[in-house]
């Protein structure tokens, strides 16, 4: 008897995976398995579908904000907005497990303060941990071991919690001088609610 051919079980969508939009390569940040919505950086957006690293379709961008400056000096009191929401395809498998095995959740996190421990995952640099260097207006910088390279944009920034969980506190944006920087999850949640009027998206749980 010839073996029965198995259907493709579908693409698995999870935080920390590599995504492509046109020629942009970025990292997926947060994934909400209930709402089937994923988040990444707004400056990662392209004109067409969002695919995985092998070009397989995972969804379409539904909303975004991006005022990330290019090559200019940003004052710390300026607001940096940089998010996109991706409506995931009906046939993809969705989970909220980081590549290292931790579950990434949108539970209430401690207030952002300088010196607080923090970790970041990007598809280029993997997981790196350090501390919050400075909290600015809706965004923050990191140091003491947090690293980043092009392609890490949109990746999750989180604090480690008990029970093998990680609590998201931001989406990776770029570098501010020599320091990796992220937009805060709380600020992103406020922007999402303003943009789409959705109060049950996972980011609202953080406030």
C-alpha cells in the first residue's frame, strides 16, 4: 500500500518569526491566537501580502502608524509611533510561543523604568537581554547587552516572568544613536484603539 499523502498542515505563525513584506525583512512581534492578529513594526510594511521566510502567505496589514525618522536626530520628548497589525489568514496555525519556548503574553507588566531588566528577540541577532536605559515619550532605549541589527525591527521586547512566560513591553524600532530602541506596548495599545476603535485587542490588556 502506498502511503497516503498528507496535506500541508499550514504555516505556523508565532512571535519572533521572520516575515517579508515586499523587499523588507522584519521580525514578528506579538501574536494574539484568539483574535488571530499579529503585530510588527509599521516601517516594515509593504504594498502587498505578508509572507514567511519561504514566501508563504500569512496575512495582510490592516492598520499601521509609522513616523520613524530616517537619518535625523530625535529628541527624547518626541513621540515615536511604529506599529502594524496583520490580519492572519484563516488557514495558518497560530501560537504565541517564542523561539526559545516561552509563551509571550500581554499581561500587565511592571512600569517601565530605567535599569529594569529587559529582553529582545530579533531574527538576525536572536535573543539578547540587558536593561532599560531610558524611558522617553512612548518609546525607550536599552543597553547592557541588548543588541540589534537590520531585520530585527518589529521583534518583541519583553520581561521574563514565572511559569515560563514572557510579558511583552514593546516592539523593536531601530537604534537611537548607538542604543537599541523600542516603542512601548502601552503606547501602541492606545494608538491601536484610536486607529481602529478596537477595545478587545490584546494590547488593551496591558493598560
